């Protein structure tokens, strides 16, 4: 299985400040089709996870522009340019290259 | 707008079979090329992908669960199902049905507890 490792475990951020979450995979997530199958999800308190980013850096429908994704190969980053109160929750990276799909352990973001 | 919703028993006895159904609304299972799947979430294991299925019946399972899992589709009822056999306490989790690959549509989740 591809192991996904996220850091930090938790993050406390002042509103309006940036935040970054790191995700490392145990294998290169680049497919022969040229796409990198790395995704980011946000699970708000009491809710189901929702897709934020697909293929590293593409924002899913309705996701604010303050969210951006970067990286390649085995190292990836989700950045929130200016954190807002609605961004609190647990962020997960997920690889979709190989079965089984696997998730990182999550990064909890809270507001100071 | 496509939606999915889990249903099934919240309590299953050890060694028995966990059975859940996911009702699809706002669209037809057979009318799309979505993957329909199951993911579970527990405090100990985080988010764990169980498996998915295309409406054609092609399935993909997590190897760690493959010997115990069956995911099936019933196009006449517009729903898909999960069966997990020989459950133990380790299978206690919040079970989500999902649509898409990657999963883009999630149900609200249903808590299944394995206990005698």
C-alpha cells in the first residue's frame, strides 16, 4: 500500500494568516497518463469529508481561491493563503494512483 | 444534484455480516460512469477505503478486506450495497458511501458498532 504521511498533526492559525500542510507519499504519484493522483479533502466538524483539490493543484467546484495545492512526485503541500473561520476542520490528503486508495492521517486546523 | 445516503443496522454481532445499502438520488446509477464505493472512518484507523464498483459490476477492493467484502449494485433499485462478513470489534466505524473517483459525493455516514 502507498503510505501517506501528513505534517503537522495540528495547526492553530490566526484569521487572515497563511497556513500550509505537508503530505508525503511512499511512492511517486505520477501516472503514465501524465496526471498526478493526489487529492485533498476537508472534513469540517460533524460533517463528511469534501473534496478540495484534485490532481495536486486543481480546485474542485466551489472551492475558494485562497486554497492552493503544489508539489510533485512524493511531496505535496496544501496552502491556505488567508485562513478564515470556516476553514476549521481536519484536512486529509489521499492518493488515487493505486488500489487501495489511501489517506493521510489528517491535519487538524483550528483558529486562534 | 446527485446525492447518496447510507442505511442499515447500527449494531452487528461479532462474527456476523454487516450489510449496508446506499440509496442514490438525483441521478441514475446506470446512467453514469461514476465509481460507487464505501469508505469507513474509525478513531484508530482514520479514513479507510473499502472498495468500489462500476455500474457494469466491475469491482475493486482493499486487499486487507477483500476476503470479507462484497460490493454490489442493484440498478433496478438505484442503490448499491456493502456486505462485510465475519466482523469483529475492529470493524466498528462510521461507514460512508461515496460516488466518484476520487470520491466527490459523500453520504452523511452511518455508525456501525460491532458488539454482542
